[in-house]
């Protein structure tokens, strides 16, 4: 075990992360099952997929509100603050590391520290996911749960159909983010160390 450890993930964040991960996985599985309910072997039978999708959608909403509230009153909010000056250069530098530097054994261009939990690419991705994609998928999900609030027709197309397409598209982007997140978490000398960090709370170099 590394001697250099930083306590970066408080208990509330680890609990939130676990609930969020389970909810997102279940939403993806039930969402796919609902989209492809006409195939012989959907992941989950349609009659179960719908109520489970709604249930985990509500759990995601409550969990997200808890994240926003707790994150705003703790120091963890600083991890999501974007610094736009020189951002593009930092993004390119981090991208080059992921694409080639990592495989050559080069050091991380932006090591994890107490003040900088995320590298530039991670920060942009997490801010986009947590403050744009997740709120939008929740709002469109609520609209589909209460379709009477949806505009009946928009540009001569059913408002419900457009909302459903937008909701599914957002779900796809969040799914893409999840897979990239899992890959990035495995980048390093010890592929499973970051996964252990979210359990223990300690980041190890």
C-alpha cells in the first residue's frame, strides 16, 4: 500500500456514489429493456422494466438533490469549479496523456492533490454530467411520468414523442459517460486502486 494517501472521498460522497452508480446501472438496463421490448429476450421483462425504471428514476432525483445540497455546503464544491484561463491547453495535455503518455509510462500531467481532485478532462466531464446531463434527464423523465405537463405538439410533432427521444438521447450520453468513467478510473499503475479509493475514501498514488 502506498505511503502517500489523501482523504478525498468523505463518507457521504461514497454513499451517494454507490447509490448513484446502482441507480444509473438499473436505469440503463430498464431503459434498454423498454426501448427493445419487442425482442425475444430483453434484459428485463417490459412489465417489470417500467415500474423499476420509474422507481430508480425517483431514487436518482432524491439522490441528486442530496448531492447538490451537501456539495454546496461543503468544500467538495471546489472540485467542480472550472478555471477557463488556459483550459484548452490543459485539456489537450491531459488528452495526450490518455492517448499515448500513459502507455509510455510518462508521469501524470495533473497529479491528484488535496486542492485538485480531478484532472482537467475529468472536471469538464463531471461538470457536464452533474450540472447538465443529469438535470435534463431528470426533468424529461418527470415530464414523461406526468405527460400532462408536456406541450401537446411542437413543430407539428407529438411533444411526448420529442420528449421521449430527448430523454433516451440523454440516457445514451450518460451511459457513454459511465463507460468512459470506468475506463479512466482504471488508468494508472494499479488499475483497481481508484475503485478501492471510493470504498475507503483514501486516494493512493
